[in-house]
């Protein structure tokens, strides 16, 4: 699997050189790709216009079940339109079976449905931010020490009942273990007690890229705070729907769920 994913990175770098566009990243489901264009007026992926930085940087990503074929298009300084077809690889995902989850979390009572809906709207709003920050260009470091106990894309079964796929990378460690910002950003969401995810933190890294940290026992930052790579932002916990203490770490490009495991370098963020 690793060899296959590395090959998608190489293709992203070499397939469009003749069109004066630079791409770096993983052309695969769950992958994030950054790009650079000189003197472009605009750039789009399929029908979605991408934000361009002053230096011509942009970013996009592919969800867990993204289709294979995509079109990158841009308009140059002379008004001429260019297109580049992109083909991404399909991935196989793990199946996890978890028992011992309280029944109220597997099938929550109707009395909490309004709360769940309200919290979901708030999280979507936080992830809809589209700032001019460009921290997404920086290398992504490991946010916490611990054992990898869950991976992106896996289909989970709680007490034998199939649930939605898992969209994060789980890092298991004891409650109170520190969580560090893997790259710089601004806090756009910080709540200590959501029904499903418990203590929840969302950082904005620019151009629609956000990272999320859930099941936290403590939050050390507030909405509006600016954090640098390596800053302690929270502590691992066992809050919300969970069977044990761990960090569930997620990345989004707008509404697309990305794989933190493809981005993460194996260096703890505060040890850079």
C-alpha cells in the first residue's frame, strides 16, 4: 500500500510539467494536493474554483470515495484557458469491529437529536472557513505521541451494527497526554462537550483546509487564537462516543475528508 501511495505522489509531480503548473501531493482517495501557478487569473478543480495566494499557491483534496477522473483548469494572464486531466487511485479500507459501546451512543435517544443536529451545523460552519492563510504549504508533523489505533477510511461496526466510515487517524494514549498543533493555524472551533466527539477543536490552515481534534479531555486554546506549529493546544481524553482515551485527528478540504496518515511526517510537532 505504501509503495502504491508513493507512486501517486511521483505522478503528481511529473505529469503536468509541460503546462507550467506545479503539483505536489497524493493523487489518491483521501489525498491532499498543493499547486503553484505563475500569473494565473483563476484555477478550478472540476466545477469548484480554488483560492489563489499572492504567490500563485492553491490546494485541493479528494474524499474517501472520490471518483477516479478529475479536471484541473486555469486561465493564464493572457486569458487563455488550460486543462489537465487527473486520474487518482482507488484504495482498499480496513473493517473494524468494536464492542462495548454504550447503547445510547450506537442508537442515541430521540431526546438528544436536536442537540446532535445543532452541533453538526456548528462543526460544518467552522469547516466552511476559506481564509487566506497558507499554513497548508508547511510539512504536517505528528500531533501526539501514542499507538496508531485506528486509520482513515475504515468501516466500523459498533456492537455489530455498521456505522459511517472512519475519517480520522486515531492515536491512543492516556488521558491528559499533550496534543500539539501539527502546523500553524487559527482556532475556529473549541467546544468541551459535543455529544458524539466530546471535547472538539478545529484549526484553520487556509484555503479551506482545516484539521479537527476530538475526544479531548482539555482544550488549551479558544476561538480566535493563533497557534504555531508545535504549540500545545489540548490534551487527549475519552469524551464523547469512545471506548478508551485517544486522539481522533482529521483533515478536511472544505467538505472533503482527507487522510492525515498521508500527510503526517513521523516527527512529533513539538520536537521539530
